[in-house]
């Protein structure tokens, strides 16, 4: 998997659009899902597109220290931070409203649960939200998340632990 | 081991995720890439054309002898800018080839 990704990046560095399309197909789901937890869905898709374009432009700078997935997440994270600075708070209110009204309950998750978790998540610092999303939803290891976010491993572990506790409390308060 | 609440939290965090396969997203990225290339080429051409016009006007007003050389330079400059991606690609290939040859 990882070798295939590295081979794709190498081909992209030589200008292969076919390889670029394959890289997008393989990673669009993870990158977009991660971004949708940090910014509004429309911003998330916009940033995801920019992330892949940055990968196209800088494919030859990939050195193989991290996995290609982590490398893409790191690009997405930097772009999400920039976007967040610009307009996260305003968008967040709109998104919460729309998600609450549009989503249908699934996997035993009620609209109240969803809202409680979303509120709790929104109340966390952006770094904590990103760490939680990467580790819980995208199933990255703590070490991978640390590489993506450019933070020490201990900081990521602490972010995940505290964040998870906040979300748990939110769910327990809203049974 | 994951608790029930952990699983609920993970499920909620995964909600609203895009589909695993989304060809339209790929198309949109490639479309944006093409648009970006087009814009870059357009700006390059505009700048080259302005430069070429400036050089030509300056030369014409100075002396007629150098006009031919200036026009030739202008044509080469515009052609280079118009094909900048190809020139860039060829240059990168050349440098990479030299690097491999040296090692």
C-alpha cells in the first residue's frame, strides 16, 4: 500500500496525471473526512482540492520519512488552520444547524448525541479537534497524528485523552 | 479496548464523511489543475507580450538596425513563455538526467 503510494508520488513528480488521479481516488475519502470535522463541508472540499494540487506541485519534495497518507494529512492540516483563522467560527454555527437538521440517525446515534458531541468538539481547541479526529475517526496512530500535526507525541496523547473525556462527558450528560 | 461510548463518538465523528469512491471529486481537482495551468500560461503570455512590445517600441525609437534583433528576441521570449511548462519539464528532465549520470 505504502510502496504503491510512493510509486504514485514518484510518477506524479514526473508529470503523470494518471498517477495523480489514482492518488486522489485512494486518499480523497480520508482527507475530506478529516477536513469535514475541522471546517464546514464546502470549505473542506475546497481545501481537499487545494491539498491534492499542492501534492501535485510538491510531489518531488516528498522524502519518504512519513507515509504518503500522513504527508497529505499534514498538508491538509496546515491549510485547514489557515482557513480556520479566517472563518471557522461563523461557518461552524451554520454547519451545526444544517447537520442537525439534515442528518438521519444511524448506528444507534441520535440527533441529540450528535449535537452534544459536535458542541463538545467545537468547544475544544482546533489542535485537540484535529488530534481526536485523526486518532478516532481516521484511525491514525498517535505517532502518525503527531507527525501530521507537527506536535510532540506526548502532546497528541494528552489532546486525545482530554478530548475523548470531554466527548464522553457530553454523551453521558445527554443520554 | 474500546468502550461503547468510544464507539459512539467514533461513529459520530465519521458521520458526514464523503463516499469512499467519488470520481466527481477527482474530476474537480483535475479541472482546477487545468484552470491553474491555463491562468499561468495566460499571465505569462500577457507579461511576455507587454515586455516584447516595450522592447520593440524602445528599439524602433532608437535605431532601425537593432530592430530586427529586438524583434527576434521578443518572438523567442513569447514562444518560451507560451511553452513554459514544456520548457520547465524538459529542464527538470535534463537536470535529473545529469544528477543520475553523476551518481
